[in-house]
């Protein structure tokens, strides 16, 4: 199971939100690129970057920070937040991003997902499923639809999506464990590769996710608040 340290960017800084609340922001670094380099030096093999301003406003805002991260590290960087046009995805790929992650676009413009899949391939394009109370959210977690995530997953499978990032918003940033049942249901009812996001706070949480056969897990506040060190995670034999 792959481990993705998270770098969420707001106003050019590395931050974390609690339950997707933009009024509950903790700043962890003024320089996201230095943070990315630190995770690489501690053993990260991949990074997960989200432009929070972009997710909220509908277009990527933190271009300089994203480009600085990609230039600073040697490991693959996947990026989400505000990717709602083909030109945006192309520009991210051009600056060296390994994979783009589409969220709102998967609800509002499924044709864009199909087009990017056709051009870049299934390994380079993922979809973010941000779920609150069993319904898919969009617009930087600010709007809740009536879409069932399992129904959306069926649609995504049908158009050729391979990889989804599934976030339970109410777990995110709370350090109380992931929504195991949601991952069990998704694993049982779809063939998608799943990256878990939200609530992971211990090695035990990660081991449970790995036993379910998940593709990866994103670590955010657990690392930034010292509940886990990346070194111990990457060296844990049960997670290899």
C-alpha cells in the first residue's frame, strides 16, 4: 500500500483543515516546497498535493507553490483542487505533475474526465470522491449533492477510471480513525483502486486499510501533529 503525505495549500502556505472547514485552518509551513522536501528526505515515495483555494474557487490558484514542489523533489507528485478545464490539467502535466485528480469535474463535466483519460491514460488521471453523510460533495467540500458515491463509482468504472481518492469529510483532520465501513463497501462493490483519505491517526489504522487491499492512504494531520512519523510508517514491515 502506497503512503502519500499530504500537502494542502492555502494562500501559498501548507495548512490542514478540520472536516473541510475553511474557518478551521492550521498553518504548518510557510513554504510548501520545503515541506515536500522534508517528507521526501524522511522517506516519502509519493506526495499528495491539494490546492484548497483552487478547489473552492474553481481554478488552480497556487501555481507557484505547486511548481516549486515539483521542482524541489524527485518523487511523483499528484495534484488536485480546481482542475476543471483541460488546459489546467495540461499545464500541470507540463510542469511535471505525475497525476491529476479531478473532483467537481467528475460531477459537473464527466466528459472532461473521459477526454483526459483518453489522452493521458488511466494511471495519470484520478477522481476524488469527497463524501459527507453518504453523499458526494463538490466545490471544495462546500456543496453537497444527492449523488451516492457508489453510484458515481459505477459511472467512473464505465468510462475507464482506475483510481479514486475517497475522503470522508467528517473524518478528515479529526484524528479519530478512518471510515472503515465506507472503504469496505466501496471495495466490495467496485473494482476501482482506492486511496483512503481522512482520519488516519495510527499504524493500526493503516494496517486495517492495507488488509482491505487498498491501493494507498493519505496522511495529513497525523504527521503534522506528531501522532505518526513518516519514518516509522515507511519502515513498518506490516505495511510493506
